[in-house]
């Protein structure tokens, strides 16, 4: 039984049907400690007992971790001098301390605390596979010392005037890191589909248009 009441969106559109067969036991055995999953936070309905069930949070985030690690053409290159397709997987691994799943109260996609990152239903069930990867990159950037430092601009779909925005692109905050990842996934993501890349572009532009107090002045085209 699932822990959270959620409608599971179409798994072809979300990419879960494409990525799930790639998540082998060997991959899980590597990713589990690398991304600091805490077992007691992923069992009892979150997927630990049914790791291939993409109705459940664990399989859905494992799909995103696979995407995060294997979307660069030469994915063994994790150099920070390469583009984000290469280093984002490493950045998340280096920043994350514990990874927890929660249903959440519907107000946030995820939250970074001093001792853990919590992912919520909004992450698991409203975002596609690359969008969940964006969330991991975003939260990892908070761990890396970049809290949000501004209010959302007028007209923002994230809540105009509320705290939670980044001042600008050059702050290199969580929104910038997430958008940058989606941008590269759109531009050069491998082992995926044109439709998923297009969706990443759209999501990236939602972030660019709504999450910065001062608009970056460009969009992904
Ligand atoms: Zn944030």
C-alpha cells in the first residue's frame, strides 16, 4: 500500500516507463549509499519493499538518479569544468547527507534541513523524471550554502511577493542550478526522448520566468 494518497500521472509522459527497466539491482546497490538513502524513511509504503513499483516514491526517484548519472554522452566524465550534465550527479552526491521521503503537506516539493533532505509527494507525483532530478540538484545547492535570498516577482506562479526566490541568476543559487541542469538536459541529454527533453525545456523556462526577483533576461530556446 502506498504511503501517500496521490494520483500517479501517465508514466510514458513522465518518463518512468522508459527509465525503470534501466534501474538494475546493481545500480540500486550503488545509488543507495551514494545518495544517502535512509532505509527507515523509505519503507512502509514509500517503496523499499517494492523497488521496481513506479507507483511508489522510491522507484520514481531512482529513475531520476539514473537520469542524473547517465544523460551525458560521456557520462564517466564528472569534471566540474564540463557542463552540468556531467557534474550535477557528483554535486548531489557530494552535498547530500541523508535522503528522506515524506508525503508532505502540499506546500513544498522538498525541504533541505541541516541533517537531511526531504522529498515530498509534489516531487514524486507532479514532476517528470528530469524534474525530480532538478529537485535533487536544487536541494543539493541549498546544502552547498545557498539559501533563497529574495521574494518571488510580480506574477510569479510560485507566489508573487513570497519568500523563496533567488535574487538573480548570478547568485548561482538553487533555482539557477536546477534550471541549468534542465537546460543542458534539453540541449544535449542522451538516452532519453525528444518529448522528455522538450518537457525539461518548458520546466526550465517556468523556473527562469518565475523564480528570480530579477529576471535573468533570457529563456531556453
Ligand atoms: Zn529551494
